[in-house]
C-alpha cells in the first residue's frame, strides 16, 4: 500500500503508469523504484534463490546486497536501485537468470578518463558539506552519489535533528537539512554533481571507476579523494534471518520515508540504538503498528528521549531480550523472542512469540570505508568523513565533512583556508555517545514554565538557543550538558512555546496555570498529524516513560507554519500531575499479545552468507575444524563470493569467530577486491546502451 | 612436530605442492608442506580461473595435463568431493589468417600425440559456441576432451586427501633456510621451527627464485601478472573455454569460460607483460578485456562483472616449467616455473614427482623430465603457452 498522507512528509505524485510483474499489470508512479512499486502492491517476495529456492526480497534497500534481484526487461537488476518505467516488464528472479541474446556488438568508444582536483564519493551530509566548503574556495570538485537525489540518509529523517543550532541546523528535520545542503551544493559553480552514479572501484593507478548516471563507465583521476560513503547496517544471525520481511531499519526507512510505501502492517524491531528507536517512531508516523522492540542490553543504547518517544506511544520495549527466530514460510508471520542472561544467552522458558509481518534489524552500523582503505593502501591523497570515518549522528557527519572539505582545500594548496579550532571540538562533541543521566530536578514554580523531560547528556542545544528570555541554559562550552530552566529575577517565561516546538526529543512541555491554578494547561508536542487529535477529545496523558497518568481533555490543537509540522496539543491537567505529563496516547493501544505457544523454527537455517545461502552451521563446523582464514572458508563454502562481496557476511563471520572463542588476531580477513557493485561488461567496454534485442 | 623428521618437505601449498603432497603421502612417505600464507592455495592457485587442457604443443605438458584431466575428471567418483569438473572442451577462435595458420600448424603436433582436437569451419564452430560473433569468423579448433574445474575446490580436495593420507601442512611459516650437509639437503628451517629431511621440493610458484637463493641457486623464474574477473551467474549457455589469440593493444590474448556455478570467469594476458609481484588492481584491465569480450561474444554485453583480481604467472625463459633434481645439491628438487599453468599441470606433475622421489620413474617420465629439465637450453617460447 502507498502512503497517502503523512504527518511530516509531503506526498506529491505525478501521473501513474503501468508496468507488469510476473505478467500481472500493476501501477506505479514516476520516481518509484521497482522495489517500492512492488511493495505498494503488497509484493515482497521478488524471486527464489538459485541455490535452495528460498524466497528473496528486500534486505538493504541500499544497493549493497543483491537479495532484491529481479529481471527487468530481460536484464537482472537490483529492484531497490532501479526506477520502474512505463511498460517495464518485471519478472521474478527465479533461479539463475537467462542472459539475453545479442547478435551485434553495441557501439563502443574509448572509456572516458577525466581529471579533477577533488572527487567526493557520497552525497550524504558529510559529502555535501565537504563539497560546499570546496565550492566556497572555488576548487573544481566532482561529487558522485549512487542515489537519484542528494542527501544520503538525511532524506529518510522526518525528525528534527539534535546537535548545535548554530553549527549544524539542530532542530531542523533531516529531510529539510538535505534540501538546504542540496541547494547550497548546487549554488557552487565549481561543484559538479553526478547522481545515480556509483563508484565501482579505487584502482592502484589512483583512478576511480564511476558508473556515471548508471549508463556510462568513466575513469576519474582526482588529485584528492574524499570517501564519504556513510555506513552499512550490520546483520544478525538468527533462525529465519533471510525471510522476506526481515530487513534493516535503514531499508525500512527508505521504503517508508523516501519511497512512501506502507512497507509493513505490524513491525517488530531488533535493537534499541538510535536507528531502531527512530525507525520505530517513523513506523508509527506512517501508521504502522510497532509490536515491540528487543534490546539485548539492560538499557536501550540510543538517546533516552528517542526511547521515551516510542514508549509514550505505547510500544513495548523488551530490554535484556533477544530475537530467537523470524517465523514463516514465504515471509515473516511471527517473531520469537526470549530473555537473555548476563552473558546474553537466551533463558529457556522465557520464549514469547508475537504475530508480525516485518522484523527490522537495527543492531548497529559499520563504516562503508573500503574505498578509503584501498586509496590509503595505494598511496592516494585521500580523506574520509562522516559515518565512513566513524559511526555517529548526521550532525557529526556534517561537521566532519566541513572539516574534510577544508583539509582538502589545504592539501590542494589553496591559500588562506583555515580550520577553526572550535570546529574540531564541535566535531568531537557531536560524535559523543549519550552520557550521564541525572535525576529530574524539582519542578519549577510559577504560573507558566517549561518542563524539561531531558535528563541525559546528549549533544543538543536548540532549546537553549530559542528561549527569547534566555531562561533555558546549557553550558555554552559543552552542549552535551543537560539543559536547565533557570528563571532569573525580572525575566519570566512568556509561555511562547518555542522550546516545546524545537526540541528534537519531544521532551519539553509547557505548564500554564495562568487561567486556572488547579488545572494547568499543558502543551505537548505531537508529530503524528493534526487530524489525529481534535479539541474536545479525551486522551490518555502519559509521563516521560509512557506510564499512564489518566484521561485528560484536549482543549486545543495548534498547528502553525512557524511550528513546521509539529502540532501543539493543549491538555487540561490536574495540578498534581501537570509537571509529569510528557505526552499523550490517543487510544488504549491493545498490548500486543503473545501467541499461546512460542513458535520453534526447525533446522539450522541461520544464514551467514545470504548471497550464496551458506548457513552458520556449515561455517561453524569449519571453524571448529581449525579454519582460521576467511578466504579458505570462502573457497570451500562460497561464503563471501556473492554479489555483495562479503560486505554482509564479513562482519557476521568475524562475530562467529569471536563467539567460538577465537581471537580475531588469529583470523585472516577476506581479501577485499573490486568491484563494489556489479555492472555490465558493455559499460566497461565503452558502450552506452546495453544492446538487447 | 619440529623434532620429527620427514621424508620430504614441500615448500608451497599451492597448485603444485598440494597434489604432490597427496601423491607422496599416498606412496607412503612422511610429507610436510610449508607455506607462508595462512591457508592452502592462497598464492596463485586461487587467482586461476580453472581451465584445464591437454592441447598444448609441448609433449611434456601434454603428458602431464592429460594425466591431470584423468585425475580431475574421476575425482568426484573416486573421492566423493565435487570439484566442479566440467568437460566442456576448449575453442581457439580464428578471425584472421594469422590465427588460422598458427592453429592449423599446431594441429600437426597435437595430432601426433593423439590429442582429440580438430579444426572446425565457422559454421561448425558456431554450433559449438552459438554466441560467437559470426562476422569475420573463419573457424577454430575444438578439443572436447579439455575442460575446467574450480581451482579452489580442487586444491582443497587435494589438501583434504593429502592429510587423510598422512601429509602434514603448516601455514603462516616462511622458509628461512635450507640446511645442507656435504652437499645434501639435511633440514628446512622456517621462522617457526626446523624440520629434518633429506628431500625438499621447491614448489613456491612466483616465489621460487627466493627459495632457490637460500641454497645459492638462481632459478630463472620471474613472475608477471595477469588480470582476471568473474561475473554474476546466469543459466548455462557456454560449454567450452573460448580463447582468442589475436593480439590487440595492451594484450596478447584473453580467454573465458562459464563455471559450473553459472558465472563467466575471464582472464587477459597483458602485452607487454607486467613484470613483478604487484597484484594490485588497475583501471586499465576491465575496459581492455570487456571490449574484446563483447566484440567476440555480443551476448556478454549485458552480463554484469562481479569481481576482478590479479594473479601471478611464474614465467621461465621459454614458457615451460622447470622440473627435476638440482645437479648441485642432492635432495633439492624443483617443480617451478609453471607459467600460469600450475592448476592444469600440478596434479599430473604431483604424480611424477612422487615417482621421481620414490625412484619409480617410468620411461615416459624420463622424456618429460628431459624436456622440462632446469638445465636445458632455453629456446623459443612455445607457440601457445
């Protein structure tokens, strides 16, 4: 199903057209990927694996794996990266594809070689920020990105950003930051942008092979290279881990927030870091039920404000729990979880199974830094920025991109380019993980005041910068400090609500006794759309962690262009609990009930290498036989030989070694080889069109 | 293990050393294989694309490769391990009178050795390889008895079988010295240990020269690098290995075949050669090989390349291996300079080495060893390396 309204994202579709899948006529809209168009029709099994006939579908939605292979007009393509076209004939990849017959070689020209002072791979927050800095110094820069628009993962982020308001657009939504940075990049006359252009390899002769606009292979020789390719999602080993419906949280956000399809009805999330928490919130914004979230640690690792947002909307969070299996035949039908002991082993007897159709894996990210490592090995002048350098928030990526841009300008001998010291410091601060949690301070007194439900040290300061009276303070030297409301003589809270609107964590309310000393008007921020709640409704007030505080009346719903899609809901709340209210729950959410008996998936069908369908059992047996060279495991099992080139199974295999008690110093890693992504021979041959008959 | 003595120590667990270990162990000898890399076949073996042909023009190579084919073709039946042997043959294509002449000249020698290879005109050749570009095609040779296997699986199968027969392998060990006493091999020293043995076989592939230097010998083996690649898998459409020996700027020939797994593996021979041990990927390879492949077989245009790599060909002055005992040092044997044909010569050669070391050579072996003698006069290169 497609999303037809969304509280944050504009939905603006052009005229629809038809394509076919497996002979069935389906509609699609311009700009949709094949994957999105299929999901829009509830199709999530795209084919069957040649090795074992297992159903295949979306996994990364990011062009990294190859699980979404389909045959489009006779050619095998990745459904997540290929735009659907009117009249396109799409067929499932059932077994090995047949290579289309071609009788005459296509016209081939010499592969173009171009020189450029600076090449930036990756048009996300880091790459765009670097390109802007390079453009500002007039350095000729080429920015290549494999997607159809700039922004990287920013385009998936409907929430307001944390970070510093002065430095990195904190308080602005990710999608809007993407638009702004895009505009700034395009305003630089010396910056050229190639979209839909995948970097395929960094070669030892200091040349980068780029598939320009998906249809022409170009060799780019930069004087300096910046790798800003972001990150890739870690995979996880559990039974049923490759069933269609199990995919990365980033993949889910792509389908929902970029492609605007309702990719799931009932969702279960594995991992309580920021990625999993935010994906859960995005699901709720898209009207998708979140059945639950498991986190193996005793606490979620993400920002507490993100966790609380989910909890307030009624999502059960199971800490010290893990996933045992995703269950189903052609796709996910349920998930089985269990409690874990202090050594993260499942505790027998604690298994619970919940019906759901989708399992999101959000167990962390790894830098996509292979181009940088190659460039470094080959002695190229190269820099790395953003998540490719170190996994952190997008705000940190913006900063590290800026710094890298200036460093490149310096490396190219541009005079007068300096990197302010405070940039370096800000970059460090923005990368910090959540720090200390403090006890909530006693509630303020007065007739009108904000309550800051933000008790954890995170790098974020928009609240402090919007208060017209200057009453919200965060140590200006270190924005990780907790905010404090400090009413000082003469200056009183005006009740302007700006802090309520701007807080990315939705963690500030305004308590107002000016009309009624016994019943406060509490203003809470709300991001599920103005139509979801109306004046006069009775809703459940909840505290910061989602505990019920009782029914309250909605006395007003305010939307304003100034508030940028954040709805302000006014509640009439008894004095006793007025400062405890942090949000609302619209209806008593049915607590998702576990099935009476947990489902046990049979067989050792945890898949280590999803491209070649190699099971954990096969590989574990080899490790126990003494295999320590991942390349030997690859030679014998084919794990790592598939389309993704070990990008997915490599981290899993390393983890399996650790699980087996083998220190990684004894293990030889896969030898990394080009290409980063498969591309047709004709393009390397200098043909522009692949000449099918 | 260090206190134990071995009958033979093999330096190099690759395409040659591994099958040699199997056949020596099978002959009842106590064998140790040392390799500086972390596991079996991690040098040049894994860079090979797996073509196996007996249709050479050098009688020694023909003999060895014929035996290799017999060993590989019967491996699964004998040992139960699938090494992806496929008997798809080799096709050498001729688009100009030059190749037609070269290939037809070779047929004379090849027929003299009873090889199953014939000249096919364009029409007949297109029945074997229907997707060849028919434009300008004169014809070519077809040798249906040749084939291909997975070098990775084959090498690992020899390794498993060798260990089953009692051979020992030690990885991550760099040989640092070969100890002699009165002109005879006494022991092999590594960075880890010292192993007593009366016999050492240098099977160190591209690094054979450095091993020879340990005993003061200078083997004329110089590696150069070739580049290879593999595509995505597609349904089976190509039986034989296709070889195109037309010279073109940057390359002297290239060849490709479809693996049992459905992928096309391809390789190009750079001209002039890229001498040295550098195995880092270069930007020139794909455009060069892709152009030639798409021109020869337009159907490959839409096939997506998955991975590329470089591998080393340990070259000798005349393009043939150097095999035999050293005259200067008793107990030092060479099985080096495979010139990129270690996978197709190794198994046959392994058997011969076992007979050489156990003193059970047959008359045909003497002929092979005569041809491949490290002390031969190096004449011109073999026409089809």
